[in-house]
C-alpha cells in the first residue's frame, strides 16, 4: 500500500524541537500519532496490530528522552516569562536635572553632588534647601509635603519618623525590585539599619540610611590596673556597671580626683535614669499613650541607680560653664572631658569618642593611655540588643519622580564604600557607618559592640505619635531634672519625687495630646 505524503505536523516533528507536555508530548500530538498509525496497511498479526500504537509512542518518547537536554537549551529560554526591568538604565546621551531635597546646598554638593556629576556628566544636580529652619525642617511633615508637591524633588532627605509615614502613604518609591535587578548587596551593611527601615515601612525598603548612632562602654585599662578593679565585660547590666564604677575612690582632690563613670557627656542624673529605664525596656506611657507610668518598681530602680551614682560621687557631673552660650575650642572641650584626660575609669559614649581620643593625642599632644571598649550595658534577658541605637537620616526616591533610575543611582552613591571612606577621612566620622564592620580602624581595639548588637525592640513610646512625643519630652525633661536634683541633694525622698513627677508629667502629656488635636 502506498504511504500517504507526510502531513504538516509530521514535518514539524521532524525538524523542530519537541515541546514539553504530558509525558514529554502534548495530548494533541499523541492523538495525531495514533491516527497516523491507524492509516497504515494492517499487518496480518493482530497482536502486532494491538501493540503498534504503543510501540510507536514508546519509540518517540525514547528519542525525546535522549534529546531532552538539547531541546531544553533551545526551548527553555523561549518558554520562560519575560520579567520587566524595574528601572531602565540611564540614557547617557540625554541631559536633564536631578533635584535633591536637602538642608544645605554646599554640604550636599561637596559630599555627594560633585562625585555624582563626574559619574554622570549629562546630569545636573540641583539642591532644594528645606525651609528656613535648616536641617530641622526635614521632620516637619507639612513642609515636606508642600515641598514634594511644589518642587517635585527626585531624592528626599528624611527623618526616620517622616520616612515611615511617607512610605506608608505611597509617597516613596519601593527599592526592593530595583535592588534585586541590580543585585545590590545589603549583606555588607549593618543589618540593624535595614531591619529598622523595613519595620518602619511594613516590611519593605523605601530608602537607605548611611549612618546611625550607638553607644558602647569605654574603659581606661591603666586606671583599672592601678586600683585593682577587674575590666568590664560585654553584656553587663546597668546594675553591674554601677557596682563596678563604685569601686573607684571618690575622695581625691584636684588632679587626683577620679570618677568611676562618665555618662554621655553633659548629661545629668535624670537623663542617665532615662537611659537605664530604656535599657530595661520601660516606657513612660501606657500602650494607648494617654497615661504616664513612672510610679513602678522598674522606674524606681532606674532612678535609684542614677541618683546613687551622682550623690555618692562616683559618676561624673559636669560643672556649669561660666558662659554656656559661648563658643568653646575643641582643645578646651577635650581638656574638660575626664575620660580623655584619664580621670574617669569608664565612659558611656558613642563612636565619636574613639575619634576624639585619637585627635587629642595626635593633634593636641595630650597624654594618652590604654583604652578599649565593650558593649553598652544591657537588659540581661536581651543581651544582644542595644537601647541606644538611633537611626540616622534616610535618603529616599520620590514615587512621583520622572528620573527614578538617576535618583536610585544617587542613593547608591551616598551609601557606597568609596563615599563613606572619603567622608570618614575628611569629616572625622563622628557617626557610625553602615559599613563599619569592613571600614573600622585597624588599631587592634574591639569595635564589635558598634555592629554586633541589634536595635532594641522594646521600650519605645509606641502609643504616642512622634510629634506628640517630642512636645511631651520638651515639657517632661525640665520636670525630671528638678525632681532628680532634689533626690541627689537629699532634699526629697525618691518615692515622693516620682509621685510628683508622675502628676506633673500627666498634665504635660494631656497638654501635648490636646495641642496635637488642635
């Protein structure tokens, strides 16, 4: 019997890769095979007749199996869905202006703008200054919204609180898709910063912050050796820290006077009590943000630790300056700092103190001593959490920007290792860089406390809007100073002071809430 001419589907099968389907072939193709077999001349052996379709299909499957790897390389790329790019590359031939909302034009251009225009000579960088109050305006929501609507900046400089609000309102461009597209490496940055940014924006990244603040406990090894006191260790509580500070003599006079602890410079007893309470996870208000909660055992312990340190003299209390409003030279400031002059055994301070110690030695030829640092005092139930962590300003892309790729490239530059290195050399590096772990000084000291701790997740005044909290704290601070001063001077018992502070602070909270509603 004469064979029929091959059909179109047979030619496809002979010359084209076999597409994936059921058992390697589509149902339609399998049906065509069966039909074609049935059109052929019938063999006399009926057993063969029954097996013929099955054998034909089996043969084709065997061929397909051995060709699968070659077919996959051809068909695979064509079968995968095309993923659109989050942002197109910058057109190097197109000239345009990138607008940046920042608090000071010359500062931004010196730090970032000039380096950016070198990379992208077709782009002009224009800085839009943010209001009459300088950098303070970056936390004024009304002014920020007015600026976004009127000036339409591509890059915006924001406080952490403002970043969170604008991200939730859809005002900022989400960065996760373009980070994935660019394979942007977040692993080389301090995770505490990116985690805090995600928490503020419901799990997504809408900006990056190049720096942050965190304290550590510095200690003078020479003083500890002189008085036979064991060195402090990472993971101590505030109670253990104060007990260590109390082991240093307080009866010295003049140049022989020694202090066990220097808290954050220029702070006083109520501020130290507040920091101890924050470490313990205590809040000044209830969860609803309408009741002050200072008369608790936890707050009493925090105030007691701070008051004892000041009243017994082992915690340093700065003397009032004759002219507090006048300027003070850097050298004079160093000479007033008892830790830098070797008169304080420990100092609770930020990264800037390490730079100050080196500056005092190299530039002002002040006497040096052996020093190192351990982690800040912690809550023993959360030994890896920092209560002093503070996120720095955030750089974000305006969601309405017409130049989002160029804006994202600016943010990448601001957070780049090259720029951070340059700023550390030129500006002294007072803040902690998100890349500190890879850029830390090679002086053999332990800088791990600044990047191995996680930001604390408890103790925040979550029930208060940031602007209400700011107004409340403005009223609370002088009230706390007054009551603590009376306790330190033993003019008032601690219970009575906290009772009065509770009443006065409650009135201040009501005023702040009422003012925010108006």
